[in-house]
């Protein structure tokens, strides 16, 4: 029998407030009690704020789909990400967010995915080639390989440049330095104050954020010149920079575009990299499923229409996203008093929506901790998927690149699985932690070998 996928050890049922806050700042997953995998709602009170974690499907619909304007994104989380993401679509609310989505959404609609497909294929082939020198059966740290591949996809689809491009490579390196210096939560997550209040970002965090934004500004300025001269390629950056807001007729300024590219890079690179690494680990620990997926990958002819035939690879990706959702928690804020499950909650209450707990909820999924891609083809999973699956959020604020991300995952997995076999390293079990996304505390090491060299 294959082992259960690793899961953080929950904290004790009762801990002091300060112990909880220290645990929460270090890793929000292991800072939570086990009861959240069964609860419909949990109430947390601190001297600084009150929060409720919501797993009740009816309340999730209310917050995300029925009345989203009454539950905007919380500034407590935004404050920690502001140095890098500025006022990007990921952090804004209200009219500013609506304007940004009116400009961004057309870039991901209709035939745009087909136009990005060739760039995804090229990135997949490059990822497979980079892995070749390491494919001799020795342990390989998979997360850097996944990050490299996902960043390559982003730069090729956004700016038509590979990861080896000077500015792309420098941005990639700076982002990883930023990730190491930036905790998921900072002081503002606990103590809300006026805009001028110091957020106590480290010097390293501020420096790497400035470096990344300066590099992105170089790419944006160069693209603006190419657009003005009529020689810009037809990629995502060109589409977004030339799309006017249908209400005002205005396009993004260069500064606004830097904000948006920063979140595209974070959301499109960091989340995809985390998902790919966990997917490869899960397949490595489930060899029969891996061989089925590899057989499907060998039949993929590299055409856009053939993507729909990668059904098992799609379901493997869905299941990996269920077990290891890249964004483990989302936070909204009540703009007026509410009553949730017969509890009176005041304005300003933080509403925590946790894909991590929702996707493993014992009342909503059969065998919630089991890696079972075939569940997605069984009727029993349909209601669970409707009520309790949101790796890309849901409602109006659903990630505009969700379809892009699923296609990218299929292309990259197909490129790697048809060429390589992945095996776990004995005794080396990764421990999930929440950094900017759900990553492994000590990395994910797998043995990689070329197929045909002692492998099926």
C-alpha cells in the first residue's frame, strides 16, 4: 500500500495566545488544531482582532459568490506583500480591483490560451533537457527544477523571452532571495494600524522587492517602446498593456503594469512551481499511477487539441492541488455585522477561508488524506468538488489564470513523465509548510532516471 501523503502535525488543542501567535508566524499549517479538519466554523479571539475560519459550504458561497463586495480582501495579509506587489489585482478591492480585472481578464479569454501553448511546450522541452544531467538515479532537489520550469513558462508567455534571458534570470534569482527573506505574515497581520504605521519589513525584504520591481520595470519599458514602434510580439504583456478599460478607455500606466507583472510572476510562477513539485512527489510515491500517467504522456502529440486527451494527468493535477493547494488560506474582512451559524460577528472580523482544511475536510471528502486521482471520475466526488474545492479561489475573484495554470501543469508533466521516472528517496519525507505558498520545509528530493534505462 502506498503511504499517505505527508501532512503537518497539528498543534495541541489548547495553547497560550502568544504560543499560538509564534507558531502562526512560523507556519500557519502546523499552528492549527486538528479539529479544523472536522469543524464547519471555528472562532479565534486575540487582543488585536477576531477571526472565524469557515468550512461550511453555504457560508463559503455567501462570502465568495453571493455577497463578495461585503467581504473584501483583508489588508492584514496585503500589508506583508505590499513591498513586492504594490497595488496589484491580488491586493486591491472595490472599484480599483474591478477596473484592473476589466483590463486583465481579456488576456486569458478565448483563444489566448492557444496562443500561449507553443511557449508552454518550449518551456516543457527545456525543463526536460535541464534535468538530463541529473537523471542518473541520485537524489535530485525537485523544487528548484520545478521553479525554473514555471518561471520559464511565465517569461515565455508574458514577454516572449526564455528564462536564460539576462533580465529574466536576474528576476528569477532576486525572487528566490526575496522568498527566503519574506515571511508570509508580518506585524500588520496582527496589529492593524494606519497607513503610515511601520510594517517592520526586513531590510533584505525591502531590498529584494526593489530589485525585482526595477527588473520588471525594464521589461515593461522595453515592451512599451516596442508597442509604440509597432514591433511588439503578440504575447500576454502586449495584450494586457494595449487593452483599454471598456468603461474609461484608459490602459495601465507603466507603474500599474509593474504591479500586475509582479503578481503574474508570483501567482504564475510560485504557485505553479509548488504544485509541480508536489505532483512529482505524489507520483513518485505511487508508481502504478506514475506509469499510467507516463503512458498517457507518451501518447501526447504536442498539439493544442490533444491537451484534452491528457485526462489522467489532469486528474493527477487536480488531486495534487486538493492535497497541497498552493495558497493554503485566504482572508476576507467583514464590512458590517454578520451572523454566521448563530454567532454574532462584528464589523472588521477576519474571515479565513482555508483551501488546505477544506480540501481535506472529513465531512466533505471520502478518504480525504489519500492521493486518489481516480476519485475525480467517480460520481461521489462531484458534490465535494462543487462544495469544497477552490485551489484558485471562487466567485468573481477566481484566479483569471486558472485555465492557463491547468494547461501549463499538463504540458510540463507530460514533458517530464514521458522521458523520466521518479522515485522517492528512502526515509526522506517532505514536511509541508506555508511560505508564500505550500512548500516543503526541507525540500523534496527524488531519484530521477531516464526511461528506457532500467525503467519501463
